[in-house]
């Protein structure tokens, strides 16, 4: 007979959804006595049912100068993107500008870009206590709001103050969500005919930070959790859309 640990080793990604869903059910049975890791799991990807990983035929074939995110490893690997110019803005204000960024590459994800704090206008970043998450590969993340006095992008960037040993390269660097949303307060000087909205908050969807890599405006990874940037040098399909939770 096959030893138990070898049977476990024979599991493939096809078994993972059933294993995780069973774990989630067990954890939820103990609420409110404990918090399930799924409480912080992205909800967007859970909708739309379960989509199997794309077949080789469904993966986009990279052209010259491109990479497929399905060639990226898991656990992720982070490398310096030497010489590539990265700019992050909120409105017209530059939040960060660097040629010393790092690319975090993980299977199925467009790269997440980490920028050294020395190349960030830290005066625009305000620590946020609204959310803390833990990555099994990188450690516990702390989040920041970006506020230039005109617009405020909540929880739109994060860092790992004490990254895992395998990811020490990102210590002292911050990653940014793009197009995550801007929150604007309705001020007290609301006009008489609009007093009904006094003290309320307006939400602009798909506005927030913009980013450019070597002059190309990056597009955000789909979903409500991951912060990858899509540029023309990476091809998918990308994790993040409904049903891709287990990609």
C-alpha cells in the first residue's frame, strides 16, 4: 500500500478546490470562536462558479518580447526590473518614480511591482488600520491610503515590513493597486439645494492611482484582492476574474 504522505503528494490542482472547500466548511463551523482564513479571501473570484485552469491550447502564446504568466513559478519569485522606468500618480501628482523597481512573479498573475520607499513621496501615504492580510509566501501585509489633499485612495498600497526569508528583497518597498477607487468627502459648504448629501461620501469607481511602465499605461489585474499590473509584455489568461479562485 502507498504510505499516507505519498498519497497526499499525489494530489493535483484538480483536488485543491474540494480540499479547500472542506477546510472552509470546517472552519466556519467553529465561528465565532475562530477566524477562517477565508474571511480575508477575495470574494470576486469566488463568484461565477469554478473554472478549471486553462489548457495549453487556451493559454496565450507569447510573442517576441513577451512572457506568459503561466511560465511564472509558485511560490513566487521577485527580481529587480533593472532600468525599467515606473511612475505612479494620483491625479496629476507623482506618488512614485523609479528605475529600481522589483517584479513579483507568480503563476497565473500579472507581475506585482514593488517600489523602494526612497523613490516614493511618503508624505502622501497614510497608514491604514482598516485591513491586514497574510500571504503564505511573503508574510503579513500593512496597508496605506494615498492622499494628496484632493483625492484619497483607500488601502491602495501595501508593504511587508518583515517579509519571509525567501522574499527579503522586497523589504523597504511598497506595491500599489491601480484604479482601485477614490473616496471624496462631501464638504460642509454644500449648496442649499443639495443639503441632502451633506456629510455623505461619494465613491468614484475605477478611479484612483494610475501607473506607467516604460511609458505604457498599465491596466489593473481584475478582481478585488490582487494587485498585478497588465502590460503588453505579459500574456494570460490572468487570475482574478470570476471562477479563477483556484488558478
